[in-house]
């Protein structure tokens, strides 16, 4: 983690070079990943005049995320357009080596990893690694880098980091720590409130409301413990997480899970109000250790689905069965939410 010189100085020493550094967040990046990547790019430029590119795996689907990229001028380059070589300096942000949620080419070894999730494997071979699983957001880590570097605070970067922390912790109400509160407090005076408002209240297409209608109609409640909704095909993967967050507002349940298909993958998002469990570990046992991850109260994962619709349906049924067994609900009859 951090050394006596400070982590950002240590990272700079390891990535410095003539070729641009590749900053790679997880696929279909959320606000926390986008803000962290943009902040790291800013620090590399301000502190060392080091060129870098932010690589995009997947898509930017959620309206708020698209607004964030546009209003904060975050430039993204599709992973397929980046000429990776054995000498490429790659820094993973909000993800880790070996995870299926990023597009790091198989033979490329990262130079750095910055993440707020637990270590999913041995990262000691990565020259720079800063994993702080006690933090609620990776944006909090980058905010601390920004403060330690004592560079001028760009208002777009501050706006992104502030929104990244709030989105990841649901306005500091979910898995937030004193570090997250301190970072948010530091950033707020620098954030552009007009742009922040446009991001938070981005306009959405009709499809958005159709998905929520279908999610409610398909939702099944199991006892006083779980609400589960199978969304079928979705227009972007983040929609699955949005629905899970929404369903957790249902009173008298402790778990909310949403499942949706995008491309050749089934996406699963789990949320819980239980304080003595780990949603990430639970979902790993349902989907497989490499296919899922998360924290105590929030988790997500994806599994590949080949073949026709019947094959996808079989995989979905298996996931539901494993989930119900893991939550001790295999003998509980489900009832429609509405």
C-alpha cells in the first residue's frame, strides 16, 4: 500500500515512460470507476507530464454515466483500439487482475492496481498495488492522492470524484467510512454544482421506464427475506444494478437480486440490508469465485451464456436455484410482488 513517499509518487516512478500509460477501469464502468480513472489521468499529467489514455471495455449505458462522461469531458478509448504490447504500462482502477469484469488482455501484466474491493487473488507480483477494502469507494483513494499531491483541484475532477463517492455509497449511506466522509467534505467546495445536478438528474429514454415496469411485474418475493426479478434482455448491463437498488427499498425484505441478459452474458446484482453477511462472498458461491465480487452489502457478477434462448433460460434457472439454497429459501414458495 502507501509507502513513506506517498502512493502516487511510488506509482509515478513505476509507470513513467515515453509511451502513454493505459488506465483500465472495469467493463461498463460506473461513476466510481470513471471518476477514479479521470483523476488518475489528471494526476499523471499534472505531476509528471505523463501521457495516458483511459481504456473503455464494454459500454457506457446508464444515462447518468453518459452525462458524466460528456459534462466532465472524460475521453475514453475502446480497448480494441489500444495497441497493447509486453512493455505496456497498465493501471487497473476499481478492478483487479484475473477478474472477468475487465478487458485486460490475457498476456498483459498490469503495472498498478488501485481498488477498494477485497483482494481476489495474489497481487503482490504487481509492482504497485493499493487495495483498501475498508473504503467505500475507489474515488476516495484517488481523492487522498489528490490531496497528498498538493496540486490545484480541477473542478471537473472534483465533481467526478464527489459524484463517484456518492453514487458508490448511495450518498454516504451504504458502506461509507470516515475516509469517504472526509473525501466528500473536501471535494464539495470544488465541485461544479450545476454540472453535478445535470449528472444526477440526467434525462432517460422510454426504455428506462419499460424496464422498471417489467422488473416490478416479474418480481417475486420469497418470505420476508428476498425479492428477485428476472429482467430478460436489457439495453445496458448497469440496468441490472439499478433495479436491484430499487427493489431493496421494499420493506420487510433483506435481499434484492436482479438478473438480466446483455449480449452473451447474464448479469446478476445483489443488495442486502443484513449487517452480518457478505454479499460478495454469497454471490461468488452462487456464480463462481472469478465471476462475482463485491462488499458486505453490494455485489455483482456475470456469467457467459452460449447458445440459444433455451440455454440462457437453463442457466438463469440454475442461478436462481443456487441463490435460493444459499439464502436458505429453497423450500419457500415465491409470490408475485404485484
